[in-house]
C-alpha cells in the first residue's frame, strides 16, 4: 500500500467499531447467502477468452454472503457522511509514490497536472485502434464519485446507480466500515455463475443482448446505439438476477476484488488439485506494465462489447492499479457466513 494511503487506511481501522454501528441494518441485510461448494474456475469458451483465464482448475469456497448489487451512490454517501472519508480521486496525487510506477527518470509533471482527477470515457467519435485505450480515456481534473464527468457534473438523481471513480483503497475503507470485505476472485466467479458451473455468462450460455445486461451496443468506442436504454451506468437491479439472486454480475460497472493480479496464477493453482479458498497471488505482476502492481477486477461494464473485451463473461478477468479510479469501476462486498 502506498505510504500516502496508509494513514488514511489506518484511521478507518481505528474507527471501525463505532462507524460500523452507523451502517443501517437494512443495508447489512441486503445480502445473499452463497452456499459453499466446489466449482471449475476459468474459461470454457475459446472465442473471447484470454490466456490468463486458463487453465480451468477446481476450487472449493466456503459459504459467504454477498451484496445483492454493487454499492450505490446513496450507500457510499452514507459512509462518507458518517466518517468524513475523502476518496483517492479527490486528493492531489503524491508524486513520490506515483513515480515508483513510472520508468526511471520520468520528469515530474507540472502542478497543473498533479491535481485531484480521475479517468473519464470520452468517445473519439470515429473508428480507432482497439489496442490504443488512450483514444477514449481522458484524465479529467475534478472528476470523482460526486462529479463523474468532471466538476460541472453531479450525481443528482443517481442515488440508485453504482458508485464509480472508486479506488481499491476506497472500496476497502467502505467494506471495513460496513463490517464486510471485498470478495476474492474465486468467490466472485463462483457467485457470478449462480450455481450453474457450466454457464458462460451469469444468465446462461446465450450470447449477450439487450435485456440481459448493461453493455455497449454498436461499434465501440465511437457509436453506441443504446438498445438497452442506458448510455452509461444503469440503476442497480435493472436487469434480471442470476441463479443466486445477484444483480449486475455482468455489465454495468467493473468490480474490485481483494486479489492481486498475476497472469500465471491459475497455472499455479491447477497443480494443487482442489484449491481451498484461494486468496490470490502474494505479489502482483502485469507484463503490460511490469512496474505497476494491479488488483483483479471482474464483471465487465457498460463499455464492454464483444469486439473489445467481452468482460461480462463469468470467467473474464481484468486488472487495475489499486490507486486508480474510473468512470466504469465500482465494487460490492461480501462477508463470511457464520
């Protein structure tokens, strides 16, 4: 954890007991019991899968409770009001920590760049290479969970939408306050399959389409025909739940997990027979950015499309640095079954 985050994180550890009592009981109860069991984790399908989703391996997870839907703006506001928490996107970046993730010798940017900000999707308005994500992501000063598109925007009327621009540290702080935790990758995928081990998607094996999840319809990233009625995020629960009664396990927003990301982690687990409650690798590695530790994220988002990421598959994996926030990244929590 970067030193810039340690003080803030520890302050919420100390405040856990009193803050947790402020968390409304009905919110704590809005969880689904996921019965433990053994399942085959990893991709079955070849068409959209990536190498880090293989091999399929056997995993056993204990029973746990999972939030019925992603944490909403209203729920996150309750946390902020109770604790005074300030999210990563609302704080000026710490250059001493930031440069550790950059190539040696990278010059310090001007103060006009080192300001509170977050990543916002901006359509390039034309067809571009899908290998160049910088074509549609912009670092926008003043963008945060209260102002998703920048300082002039707001979340008025969006209380029931998933909270976004949330870093892993922010999600951790909320989870601790709520008396919960973030799910492991294994728990997340097990829950996403809804009790149907052979499902490609949370709803079954039928291809993604309007009415199944909130995703990008049309030509990504420049033409969204919005067949599902949502150009951005949708209110939680707008689409049918999976077999466990969980909403938005596909599309809407990506969700943080507790695990560090490593592309070879599944290979290590496959040699263990049945892996019991795997909690991710001890260290992170991303060959695309070897110097940047990453956490695994799951579920896809309203920006996902078969031509680009197909992240709404139950086995789909992505990753992001724990201090990053984005327009399409949120979270949900779990807690152990007693």
